[in-house]
């Protein structure tokens, strides 16, 4: 069975996994059409070929209307109704697009709602030429799956096969990807399969999508390994595959895979990797975020899950601790200049040694792994937005530090990730924002955010205030000299990307100055105000240029 609505012959077929009801109907044009029970808790019905945009809802006993869990589009919000969407109607122009090779991936992370004043995919697509000119190769969208209200980071998604209506819906995503490919840019979607959002999550009324056997930071864990796990796994894997098949997306970034508890013989992430590769003919990548420094993410099966690369936060953490002096929370594990040498030569700083923050050994060895299997950044949505007042790096370090830091990121090992506005030295904050429509939930989120940081900041912006989103929009202009530096470093990276992706540099450290040596490319940066290694404070050199 495939979840949701699909073309079948001259009509449509709707399949819903709902073992927790004894009757189910679909309401179309005010009339209810009963679904037939099928083995395993499934309900199915054949429908005429309804046009895209046709509203429909699932009707439970007692006239309880719910959206289709696998809806491809919505008419209104996450509470329904759903809408028919035929992905095959779009006229693609990217027939010659071959994707982005792993060693060529340079990510640019953006939030669709905050990237432009309009906050839509079409408006973001209008700015894609700027990113192509900058020299990045893959635009990474924070989650676009529907969530409650109009404003949210996206990690509260509840209908994981659809695109948020306020962003333009699924057709707008197809237009965005097609435009990106025409400019030589790949597209990566950030997707969340470790939990579901709190508002508009009706899956528990359909079946055991979650289980008390596992716990997560958001409550019960997803049911990926219980007696009824098959349809739950299929729901997630089908969603992942559809992004590469129906929307031509080039990569998925899996959020917080350390929170996906799955004791099955084959982990859910492995199933997703296989489905994405099959659905894209091997073109698309799976990138995973894990805070465990776990090489299993990128090791090939059967020992590992086979992802193209993993987010490697140690690079960011040691730089941030060194340059800001912050030592709270997880930064207590970082701050020594030699730790950056380890990150630059091996990917992870923590490879099994004791973590003071965690109070236990942390991480795995990286022997045999390649630099292109790690994603490095100077900042991202988490590291900026989870601060009480959302300060970006440019607000925390001297302005003269930005060029050597960019040089280290872009010409060091790992796949670089830029966060929107970074290349312009953006100092506007990126804040945590929501627009929950449930008054009790909205109040709890606002109070929880304030209480979380009460001892660290005098004033924490209210996530529910629309001004919080407006304050998070980066300026379209900024430090033109810094932007030119990013563009220059990215051009040098393109010339050396095969070697950068395949060979770890030899790193020499003197104070806070570092020399990274590879055949044909030497990079020197001074990350402090004192002269070192023959460079002035906050200096940088690249040879050959």
C-alpha cells in the first residue's frame, strides 16, 4: 500500500492506514464516499480523476473531519482540508541536470519565510541568481512541511508529504527547484523524521505512529520498530522518496537522527538512503545531523547507514568557544587551540574521550573517513537561533575576524555550510519564532522560551510576536568587501575541490595561527589579534591564489 492519493489508470486511488477506526470516508464536494477496509488496518477507495486543488477531507465516525496524513497539498492550514495535487503536471526544464557531486557540495542554508519580505518560495527563487553568483552549489531550505500558523522554523511539521501553503505550496517548490537547476544550483530539503509537531498532529487518531516504548525530547518516540511499524516506516520513506522523484530535490538533510530510536535490523535512515538513491537514480544525497559524533551515519551498510555526509559540530564549537570565550552548556568541552587542529585533520574533536558536558565518553574514531563526509559551518540556524537573543557570529567577534574565519571554512576540510546573510557580515539576529493557533500552546511556548533563558538574558523576544520574524530577516545588502572575499575563496575552492574533498590537510598551529598544507594549496589564517606565523593579527594567506 502507498499512503495518500495516487494516479491509478484513468482515476485516483486513496489509501489510508487507520487501524484505530471501524469506519472511514472521504468527503469531496460535500459528499461522503466510504472507504473499504483492507488487511493490516488499511482503508482504500477509487476516485475519479479530480483536478489539482480539489479539496477533500477524511471523515471519521461522528463527523470528525481530518486532513489526509499523506496529503500533498492543503487548502488552508494543518487542520484541513487537504487538496489534490498532481506532481506530474509540472513542465520541468532540467532534463540535462545531473546533480551536484559530493565533493562539490557547498550549502547555503536559508529559511523561506525569513529570506525575503514576501516569505515565499517564488520570492526566494527570484534571489537565486545572487547565490549562483556567490559560488555556493546547493541551497538548503529549512523545513517546508506544513506547520500550525504562518510562522515557524519548520521543525513542528505534521503533514510530512506536503509543502506549507504560506510558502506557496507544492507547485511553488517545483518552480523553485527548476529555477535553481537552470542556474546550476542544487536544492537540499531539511526534513524531520524524529518527531511530529504538537499542533495539527492527528496521526494518533489513525494508528500507532508513536509508541511509549521509546521516549524522545518531544514525548513518545516514533514507532519505527514495533509490531505495527511497517506502515509508519513506509509513511516516512515514501515522503523522503517523493521529494527526489516528484520535486527533483538533490539532497535531504535529516534532522537530529540521534533522536530516531529504531531497534530494527535495518535502521530507518538506511531505508531512507536506499529509497532516495533509487528514486533519483543515484543523483541525490542524504546528509544527517547527529550530535553523537557517530561514524555509523556515513559508514556504508551493513555497519553504517550510508549517508553522503554528516553535520560535524565540533568545528563550530571549538571556534566559537575560542573566539567568544563562552564556556556554558556544550561549549564547556571546547576552547583549546589544539582542538581545532584535530577537527581540521580528523573531522571530530571528540572520538571517544570523556566529555565534561555529557559526563561520559563521546564520539567515534574517524580513521578512513574523507573530508567530504563532514559538513562544517561557522554558524547555522541552531547555533544562532537557540541563543536567547539570536546573535549572529558577526555580532560576537571583531569585524576583522570574519575574513580569516571564512578562509578557514571555505578552504579547509569538510563541506562548507553558510547561513543566510553570513557572506554579507549580517548582524541582524535570527530568532526563534512560531505562530501557534492554539492559545494554550502559544502561551506555553512563549513562557517556556522566556523561562529557559531567564538567567541569561534580560529580554527574550516572544516567539509568537510577528515582529520576531521580521527582526530575523537578513538585509539584502551588507559588507560588500566580505562578500567579495567569500566569492574569491569559493572560486579557489572550485579549483581544488577534488583534493580538498579527498585529502585531510596537515595542520601546524602556533598560538591561534594555523597553516593547512595540501599538495598545491597552502592556507594560513591567524584567528587572534597577536601576530603569529609571520602574519598580522586576524590575517590570512592562500598560496597559490
